[in-house]
C-alpha cells in the first residue's frame, strides 16, 4: 500500500465520520 492510498483511506474514513455526525445532528434537530 502506497502513501497516497493510506492518505486516501484516512480521508474517506474522516469524511464518513463527518457525514454521519452531520446526519445524526440534523435528525436530532428534526425530531426535537
């Protein structure tokens, strides 16, 4: 695995976490 692949994997993981947190926040705001 090259350095670029590693960075891309980290980027994807961070992006998924951010999107999940954002979706959860929007959902909680909507039901409150």
